[in-house]
C-alpha cells in the first residue's frame, strides 16, 4: 500500500512505523547456510549478504529476479556559482540520453537484468542557491520525497537508486560536512573534473553553505536546506523500499550523502541497505565509514547515475543464487565431517 504525506512531519511518522528485519527468516537462512556443501565461511561475505537479504525479504527463499534501478534528476541553483565543469542544461540532456538508452547505466542495468526508471524532478525549476537560502521550502521538499516514494515498483525484489544533477557533488559535500563535521576541504572533491581553481571555488561555496545552514536541524531538515530534489527523491525511494521490505543497494558519494540524512533522522533507517561500491570521490570512504557500510566493489568509478550500485546487483544475485540453489550436505550425499 502506498502512502501520501503532505508534510515533513507525516513523512517522519511513516519512518517511525517502518518494519524491522524478519528475525525468523534471517535465522532460517543462517541455518541453511550452515548446511550447504562448502566449508563454513568459504563464500565469505556472500554468505552474510544472502542471510541479510533473506532477513528483509522474508517468505520463500527465491533468487533475485526483478531488480529495479531508479535514476532521479534535479537541478541546483548553486550551479550558477560555477562549481561544476558542466552547465546546468546538461542535466536535461543526460536525462534524454537515459531515456534513449545511450548512457552507461542503460548498459549496466541491461547486463544485470534490471529495469530502469528515470524520474525528472522539475528540471526547469532549480533549487535555490543554498549559499543564500534553503535549497527547498517544505512543499518542494515533501513533493520530491513523495516522487521518490511513488517511483518504487512494489513487485521489485531489489532496488538501486542513483542520480543526475549538475552541481550535486557540491550539495553532497555540504551535507556530509554539515552532518559529520570537519572542514569543507575534507569533503569537497573534483566531481565532474573541475580544475584547481574550480575546486577552490567549490570548497568555498561548501563552506559558505555549511556556515549558513549547519546545526539548523536533523538530517532531513539539513537535506531540505542543502540538498536537491534528486537527493530527496532517493531518500523517499529508500524509505518506500523499507516499507515494502525491498533490500536496497546504495550508489556512490551523492547517494550515500542523501542516505546519511535519512540515517541521522531515524536510527536504523538504512538497515535494509548495503553500499554498492567505493567511488573515487574523495569523501566517499569517510562517508561509508560513518554509515557503517563496507562497499561491495571498488572500481574507481565516479560517474553517479546508479552505475556502481547497479554493477553490485550481480554480486548480490550471485550470493542469493548460491544460498538458494546449492545442495545441502544431506541432499548431495556428501559427508560434512
């Protein structure tokens, strides 16, 4: 069942009523893992992933057959400060590329058997420049959360969320700095590939934003002030997946910065999520450490658009396939001693 929430308070109330892990299913998965035809722990982290996945899905033990990838797109007013190597109109151009099948994520989603949905969020109405005012008022913020919530397919059995939005690494750096502390330079990277002068400007912009909005509220309020519609969309989708007991794979730095806002607003809100990869964006490792999430892959990616998270679908598919399909010692007639 879907829900509508007209206010941020209503969204918070939904977070407070989210389901917990199915302990019985998790215990049953752990027991099965101990009976499979392999030495204990021989599949390493794949075993933990399969048990985690079963604990959230509950019910019958099935392989992953319907993964969904959602890419949210939004424009940022702060892009006018020159913090990106690209102009804001590139966001809409890349959305068209996604829709016509020409982007990296199209190829990756196809290769791992995932559906791909692209959700554009008011590209003709950028957020406010958050060095001067909150990025979104509550109405715009809640609308973006709702768009994310509504984009999740209830029939999916795994979700990956990603983003497209010129200047959104600036937003992500500001969020991480505001919520985790440190200096702006600790969190600000080159994003789309800005030069040294561009990095210096971008760092100053992040510092200005954090000075204006830091300490003004919890993770969700900070997201309203320093985020973008696409970051809010990812948060709404991650929360809806929890309501539907759909496990989530997080993408890179920007996705994880959005997820941090959710985690800092409601304890355990990311228990149904794993980190797909460690990106090449400088602050991502520190952000994953703060989230307590060990990445599944490390490939030097810094593209965004759910690319690293989608590649990790194959790892999780393999983990669950082994858990479901392998014979037990008894079934195979193999001695376990």
